[in-house]
C-alpha cells in the first residue's frame, strides 16, 4: 500500500511540473514539487512502510534520497539551496544513526 501511495504522490508531482502551470509561478510551484518529492514522500514511506508494515527504517531514508535526486533532475526551477540543505541534513542524520548503531553493537558488555 505504501508503494502505491508513493507512486501516486510522484505522479501528481510530475503531472504538475509537466503541465503549463509551472510557467505561471515557477518559484512557488517548483518549491511545492520539491517538498512533495522529498518531505512528503519521506513521511508517506515512514507512515505506511516503516510504522505500519514493519519495514526497515532505511526505506524512508531511501525515499528521501530518491526525492532529492528526482527533484533535481525533473524540476527545472528547483530551489537548489533547499535540495542541498535537505541532502546535507540527510547525511548528518544518517551518519549519526549509523554511529549510534555501531556503538550499540560494539559496546563492552559487563562481566
């Protein structure tokens, strides 16, 4: 069900970008499309895939990374500063999460 929701979300974003409405207000519509592809897709993946279906939390991270890449490629007037900020934030969160997991797995057990 989560894959269907993500596919529908992406198709709506692509339809808006491909339509002629992007020419009327390119900054606002590009911003909305990028937020749709990054933040909303991540929330949908988290809510429907991770929380409800018990999938790995990396699914939501993959949805965010996919949204950043697709937002940069498909949205012509994409706010690049926002994409860079989202990508940087994702990298910091991912590396922190990996370090915490590594530390938890490799800690010394009391004897």
